[in-house]
C-alpha cells in the first residue's frame, strides 16, 4: 500500500482466551518492530487500560475507543449479529469500512468475525464465499492453505475461487513467481473424490492457472510442500490444520521425553540442543499465527484464540504485510478472467 500517511491497524482488544493481556502485549512488541504503524484499540477501558500501563504502551502510537460490549467465544454468529453491533469486534471492523484503519486483527470468535466482516466489508465482485487462508511450514519451506474453517461445504465454483485467491496470496506473501496449486483429495487419481472436487479440477485446468495446477494432492503432501497452494473446503481444511498442530505437539513431547529418559540421553541432548532448538523454533505455531479472511473488500485477520503476545504480534505482522501488498486489489484484478473461464466450463 503506497501512501504518505502512516499505516493504521484496528485491534479487537477483547477477543481471545488470553485477552486483553495477549493483545496489548502483542501491541507493545509491534510498536518496536513496526515504528511507522499506528493503532486503534477497541475494548472495555476498565479491562484494557491496566494492561496498557503494565506494558507501558506509548499513548502517542494508538487511539483507544471504549466499548463495554464484546463477543463471547462461545456465542453463535447469528446471536452475535443481533446483539453485537456495539461490540469491540464490530466497531473494529467498521473502522476498516470507514477508512480509519487499513486492517483489523482479532483473536475472538471466528464465526462472528466472518459474519461481521461479510456484513460490514462485503465480498469482492465474483466471490461467493470468503475463505480463511494462512501460511504453514513444510519440509521445503512453507506453503499456503485455504479454506481453514470458514465454509464447511463448498461447490466447484467456491474451490476455483479459493485457488485463484490462494495463488495471488502466495505470490504476494511468499514471493513465489509461479505458485503451483493442488486440490486436497483422498487420492491423486483423477477419478478420486467427490463430484465437486473433480469438477473444480476440470475448470482449473482451463483457467489461466492451468499450467500451475498440479491436480489432486493428499494430506501428507502438505508437510512435504508438494505444491505451493493447497485448496480444500473449510471442513477438511480445519481438520487437516488441527491434525498438523496435534502432530507437532506430539513430536515435540516425544522428543522431550526421549531426551530426558536416561543420563546418556540427557548428555546426547546437550550436544544436539542447538539443532533441536532450531527445529522447535521452525515448528512453533505462533510464528504462523494470523489467517486472512480472503475474498472480502477489506482486510480482516484472524488470530488463534489461545495465542499469547508473541503469537498476536505475528498476526499483526500478517495484517501489515497484507495491507502493504494490497492483496485485496491484486485478487480483484485476477477474478474477472477466471469468471470468464468458469462460465465456459460450467455450461
């Protein structure tokens, strides 16, 4: 985003299991890491300001908007829409709509964030459903994956739209010139999978993404980094993501147990400690915290609900990168060509 004005982000200080502590702690770190960024913080003054004092947050770098209302983590999106229009989450998203902020970051209720964002920001022309997209570590570096939970059921059109948006996101965020794209399936054979997945594959082969589309990929390909962009419905994507996170925790736990099982293991662990620390750091889920609700007319970033200050800092970083790369504009430019091919191939 090219501008002479400082970049401004909106933060929902009340969203998340550890809010407002994790949010304000992340804000404090962000002030040092991004000295040219300003913030608007939304939340209950009585609950938030003690943490502003705790972390000694520079009042010149943020504007505070008081509201006693917030969306509970267990609140249904439909109920939140009816009663949450004065909540910290709603007002934070509204600041993006009004042009006060370039992006919003929240660790709060995912369903409410998606519902509020769609209502307030609206979806891009040609996009039927926004998706949740993020970057994941792989054996070869990193990859992009979507949808991670916004849409439990998807038709072929939705999957094609996700592929286009994921490809643009990958080029901008991971700097891949020609990202490869794969559809997550139960097998790599063309005959495998549900009808909508096979139909999406047929359409993608005949779009501008055709030379980058590598067909079907399986869940074990995610860790391998077989393609740059993994596309799936939100139900399968969320399960895959949680399985990956659980496996990482399992492996780290087993490694710790093995390293402390005997005196010889402890000695060997000391020699291997530098390498093991490097591995642990690369697998830290907090480094990859921050998922964009892609397909909206504005930037809305979802942080993991139980993240700490370091994780929230990284979600802020995702928001800043997304805004500066003007991903919303880039995606909007790509969609018309895909829509044309979509019509030709779905007659």
